[in-house]
C-alpha cells in the first residue's frame, strides 16, 4: 500500500502554554530549512506590527508571528501563536485558517492540565493535531507516565510515536515506533540511525503494539491482523496514521529538544507526509478548493503608525494577485511575512497564508470575496474577564486616544472599550492584567499616547428604608419679579428594582399644572446624588400640596423648591448603600473546585451550586453571586489556583444592601 503524500502549500500553527518553547521550535525549523543563518534571529511581531518591543520586554509572544519554510520541496507557512492564556484570542483566530496544529509542551506531568482548554478547542474545530514534547533532554520521570497524563486531558486518542533511548539516565535518542528504527541525537544536525539497543527490544515491542492497538480501534483490518499475530505492512501503518490524523481520530505524540534541534527533522517529516493537503482544510471550512473564485479569510490584523495596515489571510480558493479587488476594496500590496520581515509577492494561490496591504475595511475573521464579505461571528470573540479605567495624561489627547483605541481593537478583537455612564469612566476590557498592559504599551510606543490606568469604580447606588414627608419653600426677592415656589412631598421606598416613580395629588390648584413637571425635574436632579453621595434608586415621590405666587412663581422656583425638599427629606428616610451583585459562572478542573469555593467565599460570594461542566470531562461549573467590587481581579486568583486554566463569565443580577464596615469603607473612600 502506497501512502499518497499531500502536495501544495500547507499551514501549521504552533500552539501551547507559555514557555513551552514554540518560538524556539520555529527558529529550529527555519534554521533546518535554511531560512535563517542562525537561531534566535526570528523576533515576534511583523514589519507592520510594533508589538515586538512589548514582546521583548516581557520575553513572551503577544501576537501571532508568521514565517515561511520549504522542507524537501514542500512549502509551509508556520504561525507561532502566543502561549499566555491572556492572548488566547490570537491563537483562536489563527487556528481558523491552518491545516494542522502542533501542540508544544514540556515534559512535566504536573503541568499537562494547562493543555486542556487548547486540546478541547482543537478537537471542537476538527483540526488535525500533533503533540511535540519539547525539552525532552531535561525530562525527569517516565515518558509513559507523561503520556498517560497527556491522554487524561485529551478526548482524542493519543498515539505515542517514539520512545526515548537512555544512556546514564540521559535521553540520547529515540526509537521510531512506526519504522522500528533507532536514532541517536546529534546537536544541530540530523539524528544518526543506529542498531536498536538490545535492552530496548522489549519496551519497543510493547510500545509499538500499544500504538497499533490504538490504530486498530479505528480499522477492522488491522484489528484482524493483530488478533491473528500478522505483522502489518509498514505502508499500511503510515496510511492509517495519515488517515486517522486527517479524520481527527488520533493525535500523534513526538519527542525532541527544539533548542538542540533534536527530533525536529522527524517532526518535519511527519508534517510533510501526514498533514492533509490544503483542500481538506478548505472543505472543513465549507469551501471547494477547486473553485476559481478567490476566497480569503483574515486571520490577523497588523497596524503600525507609519506602515499602515496589513491583513494576514488564508486563501481558501482561487488565486490572488497584487492589485486584485475584494468587496471590501483593492489590495494595496501582497506580502509573505517572515518574522520581522515582509517579502513582496506578485500572486498567491489557494492554501497559502499571505498578507494583504491596505484593505482598510477588512476586519479580523472576515471572509473576503469579490462580491460580498462574511463578517466574523461575535460569539467567536472571548468575553472579557478584567478591566481598567483609562485617563489620558493630557486632556487634549482625548480625541487622539479614541482614534488610537479603535486601531488597537482592530488588531486585537478580544479587547473592548466601554464608556460607563454610571461612573463617567472610559473602560478598557480584556483577558487579564498583562493583556491590558500590552495595549497600554502600544498606545505609548505606537501612538505616542501616555495614559493613566486605575481600578474601575463600582457603580454603587443608594435607596431608603423609611417614608418621610417634607415641606420646602424657595423664595427670593431682589427687585422686580422675585421667585417663589412652595412644595410638600412624600418620599417613600419602593421594592428593589422598581426604579423611580413620581406622582402628584394636587387638589384645588395649590400648585398650578404647568409647574408640576418642574417639581419632578427638581426631584430627579437631586436623585443623581443622594445623601450618601450616590445615585438614588427604588424611590417614589408624591407631590401632595404647595403654594404659588401669581407673579413670582416660575418653573425654576418650583424646581429649586423640589431640590430643597429632597435634600432635607432624604436623610430622614434612613438611606442605605446598595452594591451591584453579579451572577458568576466559574469553570475549573474538578481537583481545584474546593480551592475555587474558598476563593468565592473569601470574596463575599454566595455559592448557589455546582455541577459537572457540560462537555468537559473532569471539570466543574460553579454558580455564585459575587459583589461587583470582588469580581474585578477574580481572574487573577482563579488562574493562580488552577494552573491558569480556570475562567468565568459574569452578568449583572441585582442590587443588594451593603452595611457595616464594608459600607463604611466605601463611604470613606467616596469622601
């Protein structure tokens, strides 16, 4: 049986936790493929994006980095994705346009849980996936134990493709279980084939049989061969590995050290032979690769203050030439990105990932065609879990700040800007503290804008517990017409959530009809800041009597009289502070549920209950009511307690009375 090797360009995403070595693996691949003269020469960011400075400052990738490589005649675009959970939107966007993903992880069993959300996302997308266990030269413990830990967080069947060769407790090479060949590592060079060490024979045989058993779960013919002790042909094994990967049934696991280039060539060969051709990914996305119509999807937007806008795009079908037009406009340049460089192209074909210049109307996620644009669904954008309030250091920069933020949001759709009317603040929302700090750094580095950030204010309110009646008169005489307004009002509490209600029970014309709206207006003016200093809610005010002067009364005088009546009457109504309570659904691995319970309780949260998280084996979902003031940095504690994988979503639920020391603290800070 001959295995057909896919042809044409293919695209690979390198994904995995922060510090797992994805960028080092990319550099090793480019060095092996003679795309770079030395490792370490590929930096985060692009010729258009200015985020490389932020990446260097934090020693981490903060956006997708694209590169091109050719291995044994086959072309690959490789997207190096950020590892921090705070930049997971970048990864999600990139995964929408690749043929396969390589999950890079470290050989630490106690940290494989960090792969769980990523592996879940890859499975839901049906994306062919490899696992590359990096830093294998620094591994401790059993590789088989590590493999078992990996399988525990993967819904797909994992297939161990290699077992390590040890010498003096150091991994010096590996045995390829598909070819049954043994190799010894050579730093910076291809591994050298050797005879299978006699002491490895039993382990190799057992591991290989386990690999074949996994494949036989999806192939009756192989199952029959194993039951009858028939050794399957090597070509049959490779064909099954290729087909099962394409169909999303298995995830092969490879070992290596990107820093030393150990195992990287073997990974490249697997990518070359086993990653499905570009037409498979196009069909998965709903496109016929044989179509001549040009269809492209924007995976990432880069904007620089000087270089303009670049849109990184996967071409699903057809050919694209520099100067061609889509529904959103004409392409102003076609480029292949290579780390911090960009090479100009005349054209690109289906399967390639290239950058379009100056498509100003195109947004990340959009699918572009000649006659229409399919916009990215909003449910593909991660919900924010952290926020800060922004204030420009120079008041004159407010308009400039608004324009700069709109461009930053174009580059990163998981950022959100809101004008919070209740507190009169400009909020920047995102996936965590680092995420928002990077956005602030971009404002400074790219747009020369300095901003101050602070914790957002909580939208406290106040209400009353008692009813009171109040008489007030506004009288002013200064020559000519004076001002006279006299009102008697009743102030009483309403049930929570009722809002504001104004009534009048005037009889006999004690307050003329034309002045009653002015009384209501004066009452509303006062309610914007009650006796405790916050907006008043859930209150009813009734105007039941008053007096007027035929010459001196006016709308303004009755509005002023109403404000005086409220200011004198409200303190008698036993005012009480109200704080916003949010309904919060937290998700975490079951082993950390008790820790999360403690976090919620320490934040004055009321736990309503928890259950297994739907579709996530070994995960729980906990529902609680938590005050808004305690939700602000909840994500920090949650991630700290769950190896970074815990998350939550929240929505406003109700207002609740706040008393005692907590209320005193709020009032002190208010003053």
